[in-house]
């Protein structure tokens, strides 16, 4: 898969060369290009923004520079992703879907966003997704790109050490993951739950499911409410 990122702060994307994503790049599973949007400017001031039509605070990124940049970077197989707090929510199903694309292009806006015609024009040629990573406002799309690229990179075959760990994650079945433990058996007078040392795999599976359900009900009742059909009789007794 190829990933291109367009930004006025290319240094923000440096962490992509670390850890799991960095290894995927080094291995050649992911090809990464980070581009300074200002290299598509022509004026001496390298300006990328202007005052909004209709008035109001802040600045809007101008369409001409973005248009030229996207003309150069988008191909026929590209998906354009525009990180914005006004987008649809980027969640685990979205990550799984994007992990299967051949070319992702991230267009990072700063200020009050990008002139909407840039997005409308690109949508005439490629699939475009305006995506938000949660209900809070960041100063720009760069950190959201770090989040999205890490979430989708770890779903690509061969990226995780243990292929099962992606399947068993929090959110992959719509529930939160329960607690985990390792040695020692007792630490600061706190013991590992007995069932995990029982060797009874059916009991362990049931316990993990119960912990998952309890935690989800307590911390994220919205997730349970979203999929009532997935809970069997035993699940409902736990809750
Ligand atoms: Cl994708 N961008 C910005 N600027 N703020 C956000 C966001 C994205 N997602 C949540 N807040």
C-alpha cells in the first residue's frame, strides 16, 4: 500500500518512521510520502490561506494550491482522506476498510479548514472521505493522520506479530477488551483471578466475555446499545 500525506508541517509526521508503522515502511509493506504543501505555492510568501467568504474568525486554505498538489499526488486508484472534526467518525470498521486500499492520500487542513471546492473537485475523480477521530477539536489534521495510519497499518497482514491480537482487540467485536494479567501470581497482595490459572479454557473464555460485557456496560453503554442483537441469553444475565 502507498500512503501520501500533504501538510504544511511535514515534521509532524516524523513519528510514522518509529515502531510498528516504521517497521512496515522499512519492510516495504507501506510506502510513505510526506509532502510540504508549500512546495506547490508560486508566490514569494508561499501563502496557503485567506479570509473566509461570509466573514467570521480564522483563515481558510485556498483552493489553487491544494488543487495543484492533489493533481500531482492523486492517481486513478487513490482514496482521498480529509481529516476534519466535521467528518464522519473514524472507527475500527473504517480502519479495516482503509487498510485494504492500494493508495491513501491524506490532505491535512490547518486554520478553519480547506475550501470545500477542493474536496468537491477531487470527489469528481476519486473516493473522498472526510473523517474525524473523535468529538474534540485539534489544531490540524496531522495528529489525526498519525492515529488513522497506525490504526490501519496494524490491520495489514504481516504487521502484527500475532495475527490473532488484531481480531481479539477492543472494538473488533464491538465490545471493550477486559483486563489482562501476567506473572507474578500475587503482586502487592493483589492476586491474578483464579479462573485464569485454572487451565479450564471454556471457563476462561466465558470469564473474558463476562468481563468484556461488564466493562463495556460501565464505560461505553453506547456500544452495547448499538448492537442489541449480538447478546445471547448468558450475556444478558451478566448485564
Ligand atoms: Cl480529523 N482534525 C481536527 N483538526 N480536529 C479533530 C479531528 C480531525 N478529529 C477530531 N478532532
